């Protein structure tokens, strides 16, 4: 993106920004940036808007900790609107909702589960199995994935549908925890799989 090509003049120095979850593709909110807010966003990788009511720069999450982490920015065809893809950290709306449009920010089950695991990683919860697993270290997490894979193979030899599916779910959960522990995402794996079939 060439920032110098953006048209901030149509709205008196501001440009509307559609904020979209990079994983679920759910639209989270609409905000406005001036050039300074955009530069700060690019530098810090956290979304900063120009608040029209406060007449100042405002980093989303500066008081709540519910930041919007920058993934990508794309201008529209007229260079006067931005589509900004983010990883939300907590609720987006000041009301506590997932989005400012009162929608749930849900994706398919695996990405939804991945979001929960990331939330546990960023904000540990007392008594959480996910946190105990993450705190046990990479070797233990990897070992758990291996154990679950073996259990799935064993159940695959029998004809108990419920046990087989439960072991499959256990394996997928522990696989997602291992990805999080290693600092990777399911989207990276999906991208690699797509590349293999081009």
C-alpha cells in the first residue's frame, strides 16, 4: 500500500476504516484515521484511530486492553477507504460485544477453538487445562499430541463412532495448542495446504 496515494481530503483529513477479523472475516467495527493515526498503526501494529468526539488519536484498547492487532491494510479502488484485517484481543465494542454491530465473532469450530486457546495464552485463566498444558512446555504439549494420535489410531480399528470422534476432537484440540505454543496459527497450515494444491 502506498500511503501517499490515499485520499484523506474527501472527509476533511479522515479516511473511513472497515475493521474485519482476519480469521473469521466478520466485520467488527468502523473507525476513522487521519494520516498520523495510520502512521502510528503501521509503526506499532495496533490499530489507532482519530476520535472525532475527543479530537485526538485513540488506540483501540488503550484503556481496556482489548487491542486490535494489525494483520493487513488494503485500500479500496478509489483510495479513500481502508479495509483493515486484525486479530482482536477481547471484545471489540465498548458495550462488551464481539462487534459494534451486535454480531457474534464466530468462525468455524477449529478457528473458534483456536481463538479461545489464544485468549488463554494472552490472558491466563486460573484452573484452565489449556493454561496448564501451555505452561508445561513444548515437549509435554508435543507428547500429548502424540498420545492423542495413538488413541485415535486405536479407536479407528474399532466401530465405536462416539469414541472415535471424541479421540479425533481431542487430537485436533491438542494440535491447536501445540500450534499456539510454537507461535503458529491454523491459517498458516491452511495456506500451506492451499499452496500444495495450486
